[in-house]
C-alpha cells in the first residue's frame, strides 16, 4: 500500500492568489503542494494560443508591476522566488468612450489626467482635485507600509508603532465607499456618473458600493507604479511564479482537480482528487471561490454559519461574454490606446452588454500576434442564466448573434473591424465556468446592497480549522494585485500558525 504524501501546505488552485501564497510559504521553508485542475497556471490570469495569437484569458490591465513603494505586490512576489517579468509601461490606463461625447483618456501623469477631466467639467475643477487627492491619501497610507495579514496581531502592533498616522488613515477609510466621498466634493450628475464608471470598470459595481480602500489603490497607483503589461503576455506572471515555486523546492501538479477537502473532527487535513488520489497537509488553502469551496469541496449542507451570513451580504457578480479577436493592423487608427471602455447610455452601465471593455495588448507587445495583425479582447458582463438549457446549435447561434452586436458597436471606435477580422473565438459564462472552475463563471463577489466599505470582506482564515481561503473571494477582492495582497496575507498568517 502506498503511503499518503503529507505536505506542510496544500494549495487548491494556481490563480495568482494561490501562487503568491505558495511561493511566499516556500521561501519561508514550507513544503508546499499546489494542485491545479487545468493544464497551465494562472486561472483568470492565464492564456491560450490559437493560430499564432496568444490571448489573455481575462486580465490585461495590470497594477502591481511597479518598481517602488510597497504596493507593487506582483513585482515583490516574483522577486521573492528570484524571477521577474519585463514590464511594458502603458502610457494611458483607459480611453473612455462615454455618453454625451465624453471622450477621455486617463493619462499616466496624474496632473494630465486631472487636466483632461477638468476640461470637460471646468465648474468642478476644485471638486475633482479634492476627490482624487483624497484617493491619493488612501494610497499613501497603503504605500507606506508592508502589506501583510490583518489577522495577525503581532504584525498589527508592529505596523501601528511604525506608521501610526497611516494606520489611523486606513482605519478611517475602511468602512467608506467611493460614492459618499465623491458627493462630498462633486455635484455635477454627469461627473458623478463618470466616477461610477471609473469604479464599475474594475469593481463591477457603481461608486456607492465600491470600497474607498480599493479605489484609493486603483485611482492612485495608475499614476504611481502605473499600469504595465508583462512582455510575453499576462500568463507570464503565473508561469514565472510556478517556475520560482519549483526552484524553491515545492511542487505544482496540473490536471489535478480537487473534488473534496478532507476533514477529521471538523479540521481540514487533506484533499482528494477526481482520480481518487489523496494528499494530506498541515494546512489547506483554497484558491477556488467561496461558493466552490463551501458548497462543492465541502458538504453544502454543513456550510458554516459565518459563510451563510456572508452570502446574505455578497452575491456572485455576473460573468462575461468575451470576444477574442485577431484583426488586421489596418483596423486600428494610429495612436489607438491599449484599453478602452465603451458605453452609449448611462442607464445601461451595469446591464448585460451595457459596458464593453476592450484590451489590445499587441499595441504594447506586438509579439503576441503574427506580423501585421493585432489582438482585440472585448468583453462585457453576462449572466450564466442566459446561456443555460440551450442545444448545441442554439448555443452557437446565440454566441454568433451576441458577438455580432458587440462588433457592430465597436465599429464606432474601430471602423472596418468586421471586415478586418482574421480570427474570432467567443467565450460565454459557460466557458468561464468550465475553464476557470468558477461557479457560474463569476468574476467574484459583489455587495448585494450598500455595505460599510471593505468591512464585510473575509480575511484568509475560515470557520473550518486548518482551512484558509485566498484570492478574490477574500479581502481586498478582485484584480491581480488585490489577490496578490490576499496571497501575501494568507502566507503570513499560515507561517505564523506553523511557526515558520
Ligand atoms: C474577463 C476578465 C478581465 C479581467 N481584467 C482584469 C484586469 O484587467 N486587471 C486585473 O487586475 N484583473 C482583471 N481581472 C480579474 C482578475 O483576473 C482576477 O481577480 C484574478 O485573476 C483572480 O485570481 P484568483 O487567484 O482569485 O483566482 P483564479 O484566477 O480564479 O484562479 C483559481 C485557480 O484555481 C483553480 N481551481 C479552482 N478549483 C479547483 C479545484 N477544485 N481543483 C484544482 N484547481 C482548482 C482554477 O483552475 C484556477 O487556476 C479580470 C478577470 C476577467 C474574468
């Protein structure tokens, strides 16, 4: 009989949250096993290749790859295992194409961005500056301290003595949402709509439901560390972390789908794979969503009380309809920016197919497409219910129709797009569910109603002893740099628990 292998820590999933946890623990001397159901690491930050194109699955507007401060968590996570990616600076974070001819670029320079916005809303010049300056204050607090586990009293004491003002600042902003702060300074309804979409384009909820801490990061880091694109595609970040993990003596196994978290006397002690294989660990970390963790990997009927309460406050966000396109370079007018947001009607901002998000990573790294061609990734929120119960033929037809609608709208920014299409692959919420292993293909948790900032987001420990969660279902939420934060925090808490 073969003996069940035992590890210090088992991490279920190799999204950026899982990989940062694993690499941080490996550098502290833990023997870590990462189990990934798919063929490559990265999850939503993975990639796929077709006919000479390398497409990012999801993320492509990358924060956290800066060179200085303490919030450049992706750079720090890579460096910890002696690897790095070449970061290509994106001069403009987003080019917005909004209702009432609001056509605005978020320049890397803070002053230039404020000038661009003020040119549209001169009567709000002072309010604009005061609002964004307040976001900068949040960022300055975060960017002055080491970012680790808020569940570790020793760290909290240390960081408070080192940075008392910054800690008090963060405590003040923790329960606040962007909408309330914005209305303190800004009155113009159209400008408040703009603040809504500034939030929606990464939090998928309007300003009133977006925590101030997250906004402070996003609205300020884009002008500090900047938005950067990793040479070779976003998948490089996960690939390099996985390489670093193995070099540090730990292990990652692909095509290893965990179907069960094993418990003994209520404590998590191991996992079982779809092929029946069992591994034991002193600590178990789930990088799957909370819904997958507590309703599928653990018995749904035993869901802990605090998880039920959490689900009363947070719900699954919609997934996306994604168009991965290869296009002739003639489709892109000269000077086109890498990231775009298109919305024609404010009332449709949060509706399925309301807002269209666009990334053209080949403008920063041409090697991702054949010579003379570009990648356009266009995606828009969609709920899985719309895609269930269809025959194969109906499903394909529905995909084609939806893609046609998106392409028609994008023709406004990229005239000749349809005619210039060389390759098109359409992903639906079902695709996201299948390839990312995320319940309903969700982008992550969103508040059901207005909550008190980030206060309701859980940290890494769970009600099940020995089990931790990491990734976008934990504090501080979605985005690569945010899940890296969660990974640093998770590894820190586990290291203390294991006495490493
Ligand atoms: C279309 C789209 C666009 C986005 N754009 C951006 C952007 O521009 N910038 C940005 O910062 N963020 C963006 N995001 C968000 C960002 O990609 C995610 O928040 C982040 O990657 C989530 O990381 P994670 O570690 O929480 O989980 P995931 O990426 O979901 O990784 C979880 C991993 O666990 C594996 N797994 C799950 N269950 C099991 C199991 N049972 N057994 C084994 N393995 C399992 C999965 O296969 C996956 O690899 C985007 C997301 C999407 C979908």
